[in-house]
């Protein structure tokens, strides 16, 4: 949404500019951008299984 739309929707004026920036630039951290570049993605659960030690069994 534009800054004006964000403010009209109830956002405080100081927060409206971030909505305007997302409207223009999109959300660069969105997984679709990485996939479009051929970057493979890992879920947090997959990462944890690969990088964290097994929980100790007491």
C-alpha cells in the first residue's frame, strides 16, 4: 500500500513510509526472490537437525 493508504488504514504517520517503500521495492527477504535466483532454501527445522547436537537423553 502507499503511504497515504497506510495512514488511511490506521497506521501512524511515522510508519507509513515503510509501507510505501515495501510497495515500491517489494519484500526482498521473501523466499520467492531467493528461489527465482536459484538459491536453495532450508527450513529452520532442517537447519537445526544439521547443526545442533542431539538432545541428551537422561
